[in-house]
C-alpha cells in the first residue's frame, strides 16, 4: 500500500496558522525545521537539535526566528517522505524528535484497559478473546469512566474484583493510583510520516494504537503535541507483561509525526484535552477498518501523566515525548469469526485529528523495515562536522 502524502492530507485543518516544527533529512544531515506558509525553513544553525528547541525558555520564538533559511517547498518534501517513493538524495521528513526519551502510558482509557485484561486472560490466543470479553464485562461492565483512578470508589471496586477473581495488573494501573509509564523506544529510533512501521515477525495478533504524543521539556513543561502510533503485539504482551519490551520496542514500532505543534495563541493543553482522533486501516486485501478515540474519555489528565513521568524521582535532561494511551482496541474480525483484528503486511494506517494533521505509515515486518543505524553518536558527529555544536 502506498502512503500518499500531500499538504491537504498532512497539515492541520488551519494549515500553518499554528507553530509547526519538525525534522528533515537533507544531504548535509538532519535539520530542525519550521513549517510555514512560505515553505520549510532550516532552524539548525539557530538550534541544532529539536530537543534543544523544546527545552528552550521560549520554543515558539525560536521556531519563528527571522534568520532561518528556506530549504524548499513543503509539497515535494512531503511527497518524498513516502517510503516507496523516496529519493534519499533530496529532502524528506523524519520523526519530529531526536534526543528526547520516548515514553508511553498504557491503559489510560477504560476500553483499552478491558482489552488488556482480555489479552492477559487469553494468554495471547486471539480465538479465546470474545468469550473472555463477555465474562469480564459481565463483572465490571464496559463503562468505568466515572471511576477516578486512586479514589476510594476505585479501591472499593478493586476489592470487589479481587473477591470475584477478576483482578488484573492492567486494572491496577487503570484504576489504581499509579499510572503505567514505560519506555516505548530509544532516542533517535522513531520513524516519521510516510515511513514503514514494524511488527515482530513472530506475532500473529497485533494492532495499531493511535495516540496523541506530548512534547515535554527537561523541566517538565508541556510545550507541544503531535500524533503517534504505539504499534503493539497483543499476543506477545498477552503471554506475559514481562514481555512488554518485545511487544512494544521493535524496529519501526514507534511512529511519531507529522510535526510537533507548539503551544501558542492557537493551540494549548486544553485543545489536546478536547481532541478527537480518527484512524483508518486500509489493507491490500481490500480490508478497511475505521476507529475513533476521544481524549475526553481519558481516565487520567495529561498533566498528571506528565507529573508521574518526570520529577524528583526521575529526570530527562534532553526532554521527552509521552504517548498518552488510546481507547481504541480493534476487535473487528478480519480472518474469520472470533479471530478479531490483526495487521497484514502492506496495511496503510492513517491517524489524524484536526489540530495536529495526519500521520500515515505502512506495515511491514520489523526485520524488513530499514535498519536503524543513525543514533545519538552519529547525530553528534554529523553536527560537529557541520560546525553546529556550541559549547
């Protein structure tokens, strides 16, 4: 499946009215860029890494710097970002993160929380999922939105579930006081819009996870947001939560983009809280699945999730990005009754929301996704060679 990337399909509904920043691969190396009405502008001589920009006292002012040189028009750079039409000798977009730690939150929505419980009970066997789903929802119901995690009411529910033999580690982080925060992937490993995303070849039950991703400074200040696909192997994590690393961190499994929209007069955290996400999966076999997710249904406020990630207990000197979790857990049968959904190679996955635009990726086995070879050391050597590192 081809990932078609055009301006109309990629930019937010208000175009370049917001402050959009990202990264572009050029012949010289990765560049920090601002996306403006006049085109794509190079910020690298001003701020050599996107991490430095998001850690700055005023990221918006840096993004709007008048001295930035124009790299080119947005349309051809976007078109060249599609994995199957890419000319590596001309500019294309990368994931809009570099030195940031890549963190993620799980089971922050009731629906996905119940699906994680089902995965655990099914021990990775998709064929058992429907019967277990009916059993679990008969005990806990399918609407726990009124339950505030960590509250007295939540603790009463926990005791009830324990007595019913239905307690789970996923319910613990879903309604308990502590959120699930894990390392999704390594700095520099995320892929951007148009790129292939990877699923481990051993997996036969997996799914996309459309999410909003916050950009957070090293002081814990939320400075912007973008979109992400937290590609997940349901069968691997379902066998054991101790396999979370294998289920979540594979080559190409962290997609982020297309751009970070910085908080300014057009966009803030309340915009994120009110966001509605949409997702479309289109297979080469004609399969089509749509999904919708509303941030208003999240169990924990985004600011609380950030506070549980960074503080006196843990620091991130280069800042971090944080996937906020998803309410979308696909159960639409694809390969037969009771089999639920799983990816097929070639699936095109599109995730969008009006204020952040659209992230598009195509599914491939992780061992066939281009190898990740340009890490932090390579970036430092490249920037030094270009005379862009400052003391």
